[in-house]
C-alpha cells in the first residue's frame, strides 16, 4: 500500500511539474526571444536561450514612445474601470444578499444569462449608442464599456462571497454596540478583502488585455491601448516584427505581474481578522 502511495504521489507531482512547464514555456520563450538579435530569431535554429543577447529590441520599443503611451492609456482605463466596478459591485452584492426579494433573484439570473452573449452581438448597438453620446474615440467611453462588461461577473462573484459570510457576525457586532458603519468597515470589509482583491485583479487584467472593443471604438493613434498597439507589430501580410513584438509583450506583462504581487496578501488575509474586530 505504501508503494502505491509513493507511485501515486510521484505521478501527481510529475503531472503538476509538466503543467507548470506547459504554462511557463510561452513566457520563457517570449522573454528569450526579446533578447535575441534579429538574425538569430530568423535563423531557424530552435534555441531557447540567446547565443548573443542584445537590448536592441527594448531600445527600439522604448524609443518609439508608442508602446509607453499606449501602456499609459491602458493603465488609466484599467485603473478607473476597476475602481468603478468595485465601488458598484460591493454594495450591490451586499444589498442583494442581505435584502432578498424576487427582483434581486431576477437580477442575479439576468447577470448569469448576460454572460453567454458574444461580444460581436452587442458591438454594433453599443457603437451606435456611444456615437450618439459622443463617447467614441475617447478613453471615457472605453472605460464605461469596460465597467459594463466586467461588472456582471464581478457582481456575481462578490454575491457568492458575501453570501458565505454568516449573518451572525453582524448580529453579534450589533449586540456588542457596533454601529452599522462599524459593522461594515470593521467586520465585513476585512472579510471581503480576498474577494475584493480577486475582483479587482480580474477587472484590471480584463481591461488591460482587452482588444476588440478598443480596436473598434478607438481611432486616434494617440488614444490606442496597449493591445491595439501590439497588434501593429504585425504587418498587413502577417509578417510580424518578432523581436520588437516580444520585447513589447514582455514590457506589457510587467504591470499585471506587479499588481498580482502587491495584491497577493489580500487573498490570504482578512478571513479571521474581521470576526476578531467585531
């Protein structure tokens, strides 16, 4: 029996290692390609590490200014849309859980149904509506689109998390003399930090990586987002500038990685602290 357990453990760990390698290999390949000279990239040799590393592709991307400018546009749209989504989703989820009604159940059902609609189905009426409002080719219009697009899923996720918090914690805090404001900010908010962190990360990365809405709604090169700018490294005939594209892609992943590192503690803290503060 012990031998079977060891074999089973080895198989499981081996499968996990293979899966991790499968996930990390594309990132490793892009990073390595960004340091390869152009001649080595198109030499046809299947090598991972560059023989003669260079920073020329990074200099080309940074000196071009377009990628950095588009990163700024994506950062502004992502941060603003994320803040708005969290400000709308948290109180809405709390109200839907604590004040149940037929309308709330209908809203939750509609939220789930809305997720099955493809993007192309809403693109034309959305574009027409934004054009009449004068919000096409503006970061404000794109931000509102991202808020509307991310809000249903974030609200559904926050709804499930708020529902898992026992009502008895709030009642105990009220019995101890806590006001409604104290209950929300000293009891509930610490418990909601992991969900808020996950929701914020989802909302920001969705806006950061989104391509189709930005491609259709934004026309001015100065207002292009990062994903649209990266697509321009591929020519009309599909001939990609592989080196600069790899370097720009590496630069594009930095904000998402930093955001995850900064918010990682939100996923592991707050689960007990809220109950203790009550």
